[in-house]
């Protein structure tokens, strides 16, 4: 008999589901409400309290929450939305759902987040051309906060609104406050996809401190329908009105119960990720690569651990060979991100290679190493040993 040893695959990200999570979901399944019940507001209140925000609106994904955020900020045809090219496509697509024109601002070489200096320069040019953005989506790449104070200063000067796409960053901190507190952003969005910090399967949430924005997002999440007492008084208790075109972007109660149960372990998860990130920094010292930059103003939630290969490695054996060696060895490496403007659907809009050179250079040399709370030290040692071999 032939036996082959297939190495167990170490994924780059993975959810952590425990007995208490299953019990919480099962309790909802036994209850009267699978959706539109009490679990969703409970989860919203818990996330808002944890992050120091006044309001939270749950949605069936962060993509939906970003769309709700853009709609509530009245983004529409003729308006401009700017974001970073170093993100998942959803950070840009939300502008296009509203019919707005999407454009990008290059990233900072160290933080890999939207560069406030590049933003300032582009705003000055756009101001002269009469094409200032209505919304800027700042993405906390890998869980590391953007320079939100600098972005807010520019927002106040040029009159745009700020959406913080914190899909990677729940549990992180900026200037000693939780991400989501909304000191600088008008709306902050989290994702609860299974690879993110906490999960609801699919799911997202928009946080803000403005009751009118929160009410508007909640209404748009459910078809643009209003059923408050004042409206019902005229006709009767069955009555509702669609006052504008909305969507069905609701989160279910099963998802909210899972999220609430996961939220109790948020600090534990971020601490585990931080410990592993520190350990990677230590284990990778001396190799021909750059480990992630550390920001003294912010504590990353460590969604991703991204390395940057040095020029010599790019020349030989090349990023692709290193990546393929790791994948063949059962290491579930990934690449974050292919610059959004290089996607065919964005090139069709006129974007081209060379438009955002810092993001493109970063993309050409990056690999995402496995990082999640279930990653054991032994697994991490195996990742590093294989990486060493690939680089040799
Ligand atoms: C994952 C992600 C999203 C989309 O999240 P979903 O919940 O899958 O819709 C948006 N922006 C960024 C930066 C992400 O990483």
C-alpha cells in the first residue's frame, strides 16, 4: 500500500467557534425570532458600548454597511468618493453602488494606509478643479488605524465626510481609544466575515455618534420603510410607509447571537494575535524581508501579518516562487491586496498601472503569513521554517 503524507494546511485566517457560541445560536433557533428579534439590537448595543460609540447598525455584511454609510451621507451621481488602492474591492465599490465617481489616494510606505500627505496634495488639485470628494473611505489596513487625526483635519478644511473601513480593526485602538469610538470618523464599519477578528458567518456593522445618520442607515437596511407610532397613528397599527428606496441588508438573530458570544472574547483574540505578531517579528529577524511597521499612536488588531520581500528576493527566486513553495508546503499564505485600481473593472474606468506607485510596489513584494488565534507556536515555527527554506 502506498501512503503519502500530505501536510496539514495552516490557513492564513480562521474562525474560532466554541461550545458557548453554538449554545447561543441554538438558543435563538429554539426561540420565536430567527430575524428581527431581540438579538440584533442586543449585539448592536454591545458593540457600541465596547467601542465607545453612541449608535450601531448591524447589517448582513460590511459591504452592505459601507453601502448604507454612503447612502446615509447622501452620496450620489456627480459626487466623488476617494479611498485607498490597498484594500478589498468593497471599500471602493460602495461609492459606485451610489452612482458616485470613485478615485484613489496612494498609501504611506510605512503604515500601508492612505497617505495624508498624498491626500492633502490631491485635495488641493481637486479644489482648483472643483472636484472635491464628498466622502473619503479610510481603511485600517491589517488592523492598524489610519492617521485619523490628519484625515479629520483635512475633512474639516475641505468639507468631506469620513467613513473608516475598520473591517480589519475591531479591538484595535487609536490614541488610546477603541477603533469605532468615532472621534474622527463620521461612520466606522466592521466586518464579521470568518477570517476577520470576530465572526457572525457573514455580517457587518456601522457605528456612529449621530442619531440621524444611524436612523437613516437602519431605515435603508430594511427597504426604506418607516413604521413608527406617528406614521401609524393616521391609519392603524398595520401601517407602514416606504419613504425612500432601501434594501434588505438585515442581519439575522442567529448571526447576532454568534457575534455577541464572540464579542466576549474580543480582547483575548486581539491579545493572541498580538503575541503571535511579536513572535513573528522575533523569528523573522535577519531574513531578507521587512516585517510590519509599528505605530506608536495605535494598537493594531492584527488582522493580517504582511511581510515585504527585499529587492534581491524579488530578483531571485521571486515572490511567486516563494509563495508557491509555501503553498506546496501546506502554508496557507495569501496576498493583500491587489491594488483595486488594477482590477479589470476599474481599468475599464480609466485607471492604469503606474497610477499609485507606492501601492503597486508594495503589492509586488508582499505575502500574508498565517495569523489567527488558533495558530499554535509549533504551526508558526513551521511557517517560518518553510519561509526560510523558500528564501534560501
Ligand atoms: C472583508 C472586507 C470588507 C468586506 O467585508 P464583508 O463583510 O465580507 O462584506 C470590506 N473592506 C475590507 C477592508 C475588508 O477586508
